[in-house]
C-alpha cells in the first residue's frame, strides 16, 4: 500500500514538471528567458555595440542602451586692448617742476587666469630729437640727471563678473633703458569690454636748469598677454 502511494507521488511530480516545462516553452507560463532582438550601435565602430533585450512577453518591453556618446564644443580665445590715444604730450618742461600726462587702456578677454600688460620704452628715456646723445632721465651719461618715470593705476571699478577679480598696477618707476618690460597691469580673471577704462598709464618728466633746450621724444610699446 505504501509502495503504491510512493509510486503515485513520483508519477504526479513528473507530470507537474513536464507541464511546467511545456508552459514555459509555449509562452503560457511565468518562467521566461530574455531574448536579444537587436543591437545598439554607433555607425562606423563596434566599440559601442550593446544588446537590445526583449523580456519575451506580449505585451512586453525591449530595451538597451549605448553609453559614452561625447558632446563637444569649443570657445575660441579672445583678447583685445584699446589705447585711448597715440600721443602723451607733457608740454613745456619747467626746471624742477614735474610734468605729467597719461592715457587709458581698456582690455577685454576670456583668458581664464587674466592678463598682463607691459610697457617698454623705445629709447630708454626722453631723447633730444636733434641729438640722440642727449637724454632726459635719471642717468648722468650726458652729464645731467633728470627724471623720467612710468606708473599705472587700475580703475577702482572693474568690468569682470567674477567676485574674485583682482588687478594691480605699477608704482612710480624711473625709466632708463629700452629693454625692460615694465608690468603696468596684471589681473587674475576674465573681463569684458564694458566701456570702463581698466587702467591709467601715467608718464612724468622733470627737467633741470641745465637740461638742453629743444624737443624730446620717446615711444612706448605696450604688450598684452592673456593667460588662457
């Protein structure tokens, strides 16, 4: 009797197993194996290929993803420097009295770390136009020491949108050579061109009672460098 019940139980369990397998195969059951029905890809390369998988259901879903697609853009560097005039006229020099003149410079740039501007004297001093051996500066090469200086002051109001923007100028400096690049403006952030002059460049000269009479000139080269 017991043996008969065991045999019936084994037979019943076999039928259940066969039925479950049949249902899964026919799509009528709940045990499913997902199926690849396509491929996600990028034209011209197989490096991005991924499987698109269907869940084997009706109604059902199929999904796949392609990752690593890059988005690119470039912002070109910009750097502009506008100088307010091409002449600084100190006028008539009177012995012992300092004459001063200036110009203004406006900078616009998207340089990440700001800019620097240097000023270099063309002759190294004010030179007598009819005799290059006569110089108006603090040296005594021509027998007389005078004074010829550069200085600069950044505008108290800047045109940068960065709250961390800083700018520095140049303290009064005697000019007596034509090789030194005197830094007249240094910043640390980009700045727009908003019609706000960024710095004033100041030239001063003082003659003596022995400074030879006639016209004196110098030329200045301004160089702006962006730190992108």
